[in-house]
């Protein structure tokens, strides 16, 4: 395993890690690309070398390449990729979530999915599967890669600055901070989904099969004080030789409806 001392700004290993791991992470989510970029930030925390910008740019480029490879795989091998990556009930839920999010948020979810656990691969593959605009996808992933690389490097440098004499402690702190941020993003996403679904669920019991309230289906109207006023209905209309007459049903709240029948 490469130590923090080997991830110096002058080490070729640093540049290889910065370019390779963010790209592999898109295809193999278990690759710890964010941890690696945070470690680079910790290792270079005490340096102001301008080559640090090269490391950040390589990380952003690696993330961009990985995202676009996923897009091409989804576009070229759609059914096979879908069966393999989105297999099982859990995979089907991830795929359904990615499609809904893409339809609703578009570019914003492509940028934000990198910060959602398990969201990056699902969204980028789904973009290829549904034939999302290649130009818009490339612009969104370029933006997300740059934001993510700067964020991961900044978290690492912050931890390294706080523990300059103990870089491993700084790394643990930075990784913990990144974990807390990811958890907060996921909790916020779930809370937002519940909040969006709440109004529809609350109106459920009052809805009929056609999506309208029961009172509307029965032709009822609501009075000024909230009482239900039913429209007049015909009685005695089925007796031969008698005229059809309208009798209004009671409009008093709490009084049962009664048909007025002629004797």
C-alpha cells in the first residue's frame, strides 16, 4: 500500500493515483477514489507547490473520463449492462430512481449524483441507456468532476493542516468529515423525497378512482359554512302517468338524506 509520504507532489505515484482511481471508480464503485484524493490533499497540505493544481486537474479529468465511459457502455451495450448492473430488486430500484431523477432534475442530478452514495454509476449508465444528450452530459460531468476534485482535495488539505505533525490523524479526520457529509446528503435526499410524497399520500382517502373527491363525484357542493349541499334529484320519475318532480334533499349538516315520496 502506498504510504502518505509517497504521495508527495513530486512523486509520480501521486499523479498516477489522481488520474486512474477516479476513472476506475465509475466502473467499479468499490475503488476508493475519494479516499485517495483526500489522501493526496493530506499529503500535500504543507506545500504551496503549483503542481498541486495539476493533481486536482488530473483527478477531475479522471472522473470525467470514467463518467463518459459509463455513458458509452450504457449507450452501446444497454440491455446487457442493464441486466448485469441493475440485477435484482435492489438494482431495479436504483435504476428506477435514476430514471425518475433524470427526468425531473436533468443536469442537476448528473452533477449531484457524485455526492450520493451509489448514485454515480446508476445515473451515468442510465443516461446512456435512455440516450440522454451527449453534449449536455459531457458538460455536466466536466462540471461535476471539477467540483468533486476540488472538494475532496480541500477536505484532505484541511485535515492535513490541522494535524501537520500526524498526517494519519489528519487523514482519519478528513475521511470522517467526508463520510459525515455524504451521510448528510443522503439523509437530506430521503427527507426531500418523503416531503414530496406527503401531499399525495394525505389526499389519498378522499380521492376516488378518477382522481376527484367523492363529493365531486356525487355532484355535491360545499356551502359557506362547510356543510355539504346536495343538488336536487328526481323522485317519482319512474311511475307511469306522473310528472317528473324535483325535490331537494336536506342541506343541514348531520341530517340524513331522505327521498320525498308522494303518497
